[in-house]
């Protein structure tokens, strides 16, 4: 069965960076795009970006350009999301999500990773 | 990219129908038939309920239906059940490989 398993919770100080992993299993890793979505406490979902595990440049939300980097390791079927220059507003649960086979929707989600930014 | 607009909350009694709207622009909802809906009970990851405006993934009850008119998409839950109580979010493709989510709607079963 399709699974996306994310790394554990992180606590970071303002100005630091965080790197979260998302390990895929149960399907052919390179056949499906992966997105990152975050959700601040009590707030809505915010799309962060998309990466093609087959290669090519990721696309990032304009708001996060310059601070976010998405990468992938095909040998371990894992995608990574690194966010730098963290600020308190980056405190959120971060999800990875697989794009569906007919595109433009998210059919499987990771369990979420809580990132807390606090001095 | 601005978030799509949803009502903060809707409610209904068991067995009733509720409809959640999702309003965007011609650059997202109105420009593409690529609207999806997600259900999120508290403390859990979102779950896909509707894709491509009106398609249901296998396993999603047919009480859930989607539609779109112009820049507004809608999710209707017919025959409301207690287990439907959750937050619901819409999402739309918004060109150049970018996406936007709705502000979210809390569905309460009275």
C-alpha cells in the first residue's frame, strides 16, 4: 500500500534551518510528483511547492522563494524539504503529499511533521 | 497567490445536506477543472474527497459531490452523518505548476 512516512518533530531557533524527509513506499517513486504543504496552528493549508522525483527543477510558492529547497534521493525513495532563515511564523505541521495519477490533486499524504520555531 | 475563499463554518442536523463554497478567480478555480476537496478531522492529515471538480476516489461515499460554476466550486454533503464532522479544504491548480488552497470550513453536525 502507498505510504509516505515523514521524519519526526523538530524544534529550531529563529534564523536556523530545518530539513524534513518524506520516504515513499508501495509505488514507483519516480512516477509521481510530490508536494509539500504546511499548516500553522489552527490555520488553513498552504501549498509550498512541488518536486518531480524523476528530475528537473522544483517549483516553489512565490512567498517562500529563496528560503525553501526541495530535493530527492531516488536510491532511497525519499524527498526532502529544507526551509532556512526560520521565523516564528514558520511554526507549523509540514506535510508531504503525492500528486494523483491524473494530476492536479493530492491522493496520499504523509503523517505530518511539527516544526516549532522558538527562541 | 491569495487563498480561495470558503465560509468559516457550516452546520446541519443528521440527514440534512450542507454545501461548502470555494471562491477563487479566473486564474485558478475559474480557469481550470482542477479543483479538489479534502477532509481533515482534528489532528489528522487531510484526506482526498473529490478531484477534478466532481470525481470521487474509490472508498469515498457518494454522499459527497462536487460541482463548479464560474469562479466558485462547491462541495455538497448529502445525508449528513456524525462522522462527517471535520474541516474541509478546497484546492485548485493555479497555473505554472502552482496550487492554492481554500481558507477552510468547519462542518458541525448538530
